[in-house]
């Protein structure tokens, strides 16, 4: 593997024998750069290449009965429907929780279920199921409560459900703390003893499997919209787009590109997505954040109503609210990010001596700090923990890099924490403000133990070298065989060696740089988002330089052109 040091990142360039690349390209009629990218992703054997290029239900989807307690959960749901017992869904306020709640309602209502749902308010109620929710459910005559996308650490609420004689079914995908709540049934592929082969389902994916099993038992087909909801929640929750997730996301994308729902069309209009083909990237960056904005800033229950409502006026009204909330969320997020960057630049957060970015404030809305933490990881290449403080309690979100397991790090300091939960690269926590300094010291100690200097150096894994003359519609079309893009299956990065500027660069909105490049007899436009520091670098550049970036379709005023989205540059050696 060849290594080049760019202005910001270290580039790691894959290389394979040309004969191997050309043979694969010829076999599937692919551009050589795409064949090289497939090999660079570790798909070497003919079987692995076939499995990657052509997902199949038989190969990728396991039977839902393999999920521990799934049969027990389905039998209890069927009994509740038969006896006309009231069922309460206890969801979460993010897109995964909202789509999971909507999917369960969508599937159970046609079967005659008496069903309602509760989604907590992020500020008033906090994350997850509470004993108060159980008590209110009993008072309202519910006999069965089903969690979606939460519950695996709800020990107190599960105990309260037992005491009050209410059955609790937990469906979740987060990691447990070792022991499990005392619930009627727990469906979670990540619990010990579960034989389900694919462990990376989102919360909506887990309840989708339960509903699939239920519909199989009653001999009916799942509602078509279930696949759209599964698509939205899976992409939004940034779970790996591998294996079964990859199959279902592909399936959902095919469906929405043929026929999408009223609510999805409103979200497309809000996001100004006029193109005919929607990708997982469009959903992750344009569609899902609109739904997420409700849970981050207002009442998330409107999100469920929006996704399920067939009333055009009602859907358009909520869609307008979603658009406005998402715009407000962006402004708030920019303000929090600016605050943390200022701490880095002033030295209050010293990146020379600290491996983890950790900051807290009573002025940061809790609904956006997870997004900002993710931005900080991308900017600085190290774990980030941001917290909102109020009344002596700090509640926060963590995002991490692959080399540092944030869930394990929190578990190692659980004696300081009031609550915590999540995944290796994304987690949440709460603790007394008085323990923040001690937590910071513990996390820094663990980072010093597990992270090397090499881990903290930001890097780009570059899969193929190309010329600008190869940046064609054919390359973009062939790239679609690698989709859907997302977690653990990113868009391929390409290396162009020895490009030159055709004209002076343009700085857009004081943040983005627009260029025109010439290389190998071809001219292409390029844009570098959020890299204003490169403007002076380009302005002084007379010599050829190397570029790493993505090859994209640019849709503008009914025309489509192929351009580069640049990520980094380096002088040509």
C-alpha cells in the first residue's frame, strides 16, 4: 500500500496487479477503477465478489425465528390482538425510533390491534422507557407494552411492569450491560445467547423481523410501506450497510424509486431532490435529518403521524414544520460547533496533549450535541464527548473513531455514570457535573492505553487511481453496483495525480472552494466543501498537484455533469 501525506490527511492508496483488475473489469463490464475499488474493499474471491455485487434474500436474510424470544413475542402479540387488549408502543425520539414505532403501528392496525404509542420528549422525559410510562400505561388500561429501539437497560421499568402485572416485550439493538431486564420477552440480536447470525440490525430492523414473523404466522404479506420505513430508519441510524442491512436498503431504494409515499415525496420536495433516482446518501444527508429534527427540537410524535397519515393537507402541514425545524437545527448546530472550535483554537482543548475532545455547556441544546460530536470526529480524527448541563446533571452524546470502542470505555467508568448505552462508535451518557473532570481523566487514560499516534492521524483510504478523462457517466453508472453507500461501505475515493488549475479558484460563502481542473486531456469542475484554508494554497499553485476525492453527478437546472468532490490535495512529487 502506497502512502502520501496530503495537506490534512494521510492517503493510503491500494494497489492490485493490473491483470487482476482488468480481468474483473472485463468479467462484469465495469470501469477498471470500479473493479479496483471492489478488490480494495476486500472482496477478492469470486464468491465474495458475487455476494457483494448481487445481494440476495436467500444468501443475506435469516429467518426471524432465529432471534431469541421472537416467537414468544409474536405469540403474545397475537394473543393481545385476539383478546382485544390495549397495546402500547414505547419508542425513541430519533429516526430509528420514530420509523420503528410507525412500522409497528402500520403492521398491527390492519390485524385489528388496539394500539397506541408513546415517544419521550428528549428534554422532559429523557431517553428510553421509564417507570412513569409503565405506571401511566396501567392507569390507561394497557396490558402489553412493547419497546422499539430501546429497553435493553430498562431494569427499573421492567421491574415496575412485573409489580403491576403488565407484560413488557423489549425489542432493541443496543448492547446490554451484561445483565438483562426482567421482561416477558427480549428480542435483541446482540443479547448473549441469541443465534441470529446478523448482529448489525437497527432498531427498526429488529421490529421489522418481529412483524415479518407475525405476518408469516397469520399468512399475510407485509404492507408495502414497511420497506420504506425500514429503509429510512436503517440508513438514518448509521448502522453498517453490509449483509442483511445492505439487502433491505437496496430493496427499499428500488421500491421508493418506483413508487414513494406521500410523506416521502414531501421530504423530497423539502430537500430539493428533483432527480429521478434517490440514493442512500440522499436519505442520510437530506431526508432523515428532517425527521430527526422533530425529536431534537420538538414533539417527535408528529413524526409518526407524518409518516403514516394519508391526509394530503396534514402531511404537507407537518412537512412544512419539519423543514423549518431542520433549518433551525442547522443554525443551532453551527453555533455549538463554533463554540467547540473556539475552545480548540484557544487551547482550552489542547489537541497536542489530549486524545479526546470533551466539552460541556448549559447553553447547548441536548438535541444537537450528538450531531456536533460527529462533526468534530470528522474534523479532528479523535473521539468526542459533548454534554449539556442542567441542575447539576450532565447529559451527553459520544462519537468515536474505529480504533476506540466508546461503549467499552464508558462501561469501564460506569461507576461514575448515572446512565449510559449505545454502540462502539456512538453512545449516550449522563452523570453528575461534579464527576466530569474525573470522567475526562479516565477517558484520557483509556485513550492513552488503546490509541496510538497513528490512530489519531487522520487518513483517507483511497481505492483507485484515475485520470480526469475516466471521470465519465460510465464510471458513475458502474459505481452504483457498489451502492448503497453508508457505514462500512463508503463512497469510493479516487486519486488523480498531476492535475493543474485551469483558472483562479472561487471561494463560496467563505467556506467552499470551486475549481476547474485539467488532467490527461480532460477538464472537470471540482468543489472542496468546508475547506476554506485551501484557498490560499490553490491561489499560489503554479505546479501540478494531486487530488483525492469522490466522483459525483451534479444536477443543476435540468442538466447533469460529472465533477469531483475534493477531500484533500498534495504537491505532486
